[in-house]
């Protein structure tokens, strides 16, 4: 009975393609939100009260967060799974330890950039969700997202994408397991076959030129 088969190589091109596509969409939404956000001139005043209309930048910011989140989860989950399989198959080697440290560093940095991008997008998007008289955005006051907030988030999206791709290529897949032959305990037929193979191999070794007896 043969036991074998190993883990196949992860679908690295497919995962990288998905990450690139999702991050590119998040980047596009962030840039579009930068040009569609509310401005100071859009503010309306009624005595001491102020209001701002809802802007398309709100939906664009939420969409950017959604696409970036999916890309982050897909990329890091795949890389973490590959790292775990690789560490299990090759424990204790110096090269593996160094590669593991680099992969962990990229993983942490990707989550840090992802968190910063989400904070910027969520804050700026909430300011574009509409601010009514007397409520404003905070403490009854109206706030407008500064120029470049969505643009900065777009830059962080690019950095996050590069870190995820770097993590994908820095993570080595686990090597396939070597095929071995073993007999279950009590399987007389398998044991006899194995013994016959060993005897035949020994007999061939004794024959000149490796010829078998007729």
C-alpha cells in the first residue's frame, strides 16, 4: 500500500491576481472620493447651526474599505496558512527561521498599513455622510475632510498591496511529502510481497552484471 502525495503548491498567481484586482479597485475608489468629497463652500449656515450635504465620497470610501478588507484577508490568510505548513515540514533550520522572521515582519507591517488606511477612509467617509443642522459631525459642529486624506488612504492601499504581495512571494510552500511504502499490521499479503521484493533485489545484486536468473 502506497502512502504519498504532498501538499500542492498554493495558487500563488491566483491569490496575487485577486489581491491586485481588489487593491486596485480600493485605490480607484479612494482617489475618486478625494475629488467627490464635500468642500467648505458646500456648508450651509443657519445662525449658529451648520449643515453639510451627503457626498458620493461616503459610498466610495465605504467601498474602498470593503475591497481593501477582502484583499487583506485573502492575502494574509493564504500566506499564514503556507507559513504554518512550511514551519511544520522544516522546523529548526536557520534559513527557515530567518525566512519566518521576514514573513512575520511583512505580515505585521501589512496589518499596520491596513489599519491606518481603514481609519483614514472611515473617518473621511463619515464626514461625507451628511451633517444636519444642530448635529454636525461632532458636538454639533460641522467638519470637512482635509484635502489629501483620501489621497493618503489611497497611498496606504498601495503600500498594503505591495506588502501582501511581498509576503506571498517571501513565504515558501511546504515541500511535497516523499512517497513511502508500508504494510498495515497483520496484512500477510503485503508483508509477503515486500519480502519477495527484498529477496529478488538481493538475488539480482549477486548476479554478474545485475542479470536475473532464468
